[in-house]
C-alpha cells in the first residue's frame, strides 16, 4: 500500500558512545519530548567527545532498551540508508557519479555513523552483474571486475575503516519489487534463510557489520502472533534469526513490524503493537532490536496528519505503534526508515516532532531511539535524499533537522582498502562558500571543507569577513563565533577528522540576504 508509492526515479540508500551519567540515568523513566534544536547541530555530539573516543568497538548486544558495545558501553545508531543493491543496478546508487569512498567519507563528515544497505536475493545469483559504475579518472578503480557481493565486501570494509557500522537489509526477494511476505513463489523461505546465513557467514569476524534486518516492510497479509506459519511474521523472524545466529551468534537481529495488528493498521513494517504480547524469542539472548518505519505525507496520507491536534498528537501515535517497547524497557527500537521531501508544512512539522521524539543526544546520550534516515540517495521519488540531484551537494536544511540526534562515529577497523590518512605529511585544508538560497530577508549557505594535504586532519577552522551587515542566525554541523562582520566556524566533534582527499561540510542561515560571497580561509590541525 504505502511502499508502492516509493518510486525510484532511476527506474531500472553514530553512535554517541556515552556511558550514561546521572542525568541520563534519571531520564530512563522520563520520556518527555524536547525541542529539535536544529539551530545548533554541534551540540548534539559535543557532550561526550572525550570519554566516547573508543566506545562502540567489537560486536554489540542488547540490555533492556539499550544497545551495548563489547565493553558494555551504550551506543547509538544514527545513520543513513544507501540503496541500490536491491534494484536492477545490483550495487549502491550514485557510483555512476562518484567514487564510493568519497561518499562514505562524506557520510562520516556529516555525522552519520551507520549505513543501512538494502539488497535483494538476486545478488546471490551467479548471473547477476552490477552495472552503472563510473570507472573514469580512477573512480571506483578497485571495484572493476567484481560481482555484487564482492563490491559489498569493499563497501563494508571501507565503512568499517572509516568508523561507520553497517546493517544489511534484505529489502526485496528480487530486483522486481518488494513483497508483503518474506517469501514468494520464485524465492521460497528456504532461499531467504540460506542467503541470510550466507551473509552472516561471509562477515563472521568482521564487526563492521553489526546486524541484519531480516525482511523489509512486511505487510498485509503478514500478521504478528496469529500462529499461521505461512503468514505469522513473528514466527518467521524467529526461524530466520535463529538460523543467522547459528552461524554468527554475534550479530544483532533487526525485526521490523507488520502493517496491521488486531484491526489497527499503519505503515508497512511500522506496526509493532504485537511485541508486548508476542515478543521475538531467539536462541541467543540479547540480540533482538525491533525496527519501525515512519513516513510523512510525501509518501502517503494517514489519518493522524489531519487530526486538529497535529503535530501534538504524534507522540501518542508513535507510543502506540512502537515507542512503548522502548519506554517499557522491553528492547531497543530502531527507526530504520523515515523521510520526506519536506515540501509541505505538515511534513516539516512531522519531521521536527519525530526528531524530538527520538530524544536529543545532548540530553539523553545513547539512552535513545536508534535511527537511519531514508535516504542518502536523491533518487527516492517520494522523499528525496540528503544529497541533491548532483550526488554531491548536501541538502543542508534536511540534514539540519537531524542534527540534534546525530552522534560521533565508532573506532575504525583499520581493515579498509585505502583512504583515511596516516602519519606524516602536511595537514592543510581549503573551504568553498556557496549560497544555497536567498530570499532577500535572509539566506542559507553551505561551506565545504576539503583536506588538501597529504595527512589526515583532526580539526579545522574556517573564517571569513562579510562586506555587508550579515549576521548568522543558526548553524549546523559546526559551532561559530561572530565579531562584527567576521565569523569563525569550528568543526563539530563528529566531523573534525577528515582523511587526505576527503571533505566535510557545514551550513548556516543568516540575515539579511543579498550579500556578496566572501573570501574564506581554512586552518587545519
């Protein structure tokens, strides 16, 4: 019903690793919504910059509503969907435009710490060949001649080196489209489980892959707790989850909801009302993370959007469908997909309310909901992406909404295939200032910081002086000071480290508009 509207225009997507302090422990029972805080994105990650440096290492497990790392420290998944393997391209999208390493570097620089990668079972077929990859000018050079699974290996390896974690998402049984149930006539349950076990085995011992999302968006006639083995998604998730854990017991098992439970219908994959009565029970304890999807009107209308109380009614809606699992300390909850074009006022209010509901990192640390935004790709027809259509420019307004729930990355694995910088060399940077919109009374701008040296940089500072009377009104992904017409912007804790050849970016709003683009300087350390 809903994902049938998720048209892909190409046709053929950080864990704040904070040991909980007294304030966060007190907050365990206090779930009052707080403001979204778009204006000061850097605050979301700054609170635990020093103590969180090594948290998130190793494999993860659950404890109550939290996800803990191998050392028992709580982590927060704060990531992005990068789709394409599930389509007829059989590889993540955008490689027709850019090198995959530069995209992963950019994700990290923006403060995303996890990548959800959808796939279909077609990538396991020997006849499947990835396509639409640009190899010119050295781009994606190490992907030439590889099949889809081998390319996935490279992406996982580089993401792990960069300090990002990966969740693999069985999105479709084949590239033709999604399925309501976890099996079809062409792809039976046995194939689904065989391929899940193959992935779990493939990445055994490689902790960049923290878990597998068993099946994307089960929906009617899928049920939860009805007892019919042909349609009961909860029972199927137990069979598949146990199969995965039989070959790789370290993985987290991400289980989405269904569409309907006891006559109450919602988003595909978004209804977890049955968990309280019928929890998923696996052979290995502390591995289940429940996953919900939630969308705005650019995907489909729902009754709650026209409620006179909107958006104040939304926390109650989310509590009913999936939030109670977190609030009752049953298990962690991961909002695996949420997104919008942001074109309507309703959608803007929805996203602000949802981000607030997910709990600001600066207030709650890792005692929070987990999330991966849909999507990195601009070519999701009903949501758009964090990147604009050029596959390079960041939609700083959309990205800015997420600032308060972002978090730093994880320790890099050091097993990637290149990039990331190293000892020796020169630490230098350059900055480019671009006005993204100007309406006379105000403007938005983005600054891209590029590492132009031969060594990784750990921090950067950008300065400029306006010729007019411009004043910054808000900034995201950096912090700033302004003295007269001179501005100094310093990286946030999540995007200060930039590898040689890599880049980071930040954005801001200012007033009035109409000013000339100033000269900018960049200093690296």
